[in-house]
C-alpha cells in the first residue's frame, strides 16, 4: 500500500512533533503535545485520553482555513 507524502507548513514541520492538525484547505501543522496541553484546556483533556497503539494517527480537517489557523498557532 503506497502512503501519500504530507506537506507541512514550514513553521510547523518539526519531525518530533507528534500531533498533526490539518486546516480545512489541507495545510498540515505538526504540533508538540506540550504546546497544546499548556495553551488549551480542550486539547489538555483530549490528549489525556487513552490512544490506540500502532495505528497511523487519524487526520481531521479543522473548520478554519490555513491563514486563520496559523494566527491561532503563532
């Protein structure tokens, strides 16, 4: 099975960041869990939930376009 190569926003493309957020227009952002846990109660609670092991992470498109999402992440 061939896997598609993802393109990441240049400011959010660190290989050791383990969470990928995708904007509604298809821009991917790699984010460190620490950043999300310390800046958002929503993500802190979500990250604390048990995760499946061994599977590729699910990708869900956010309801925001890349420009709006980048402003929130900066």
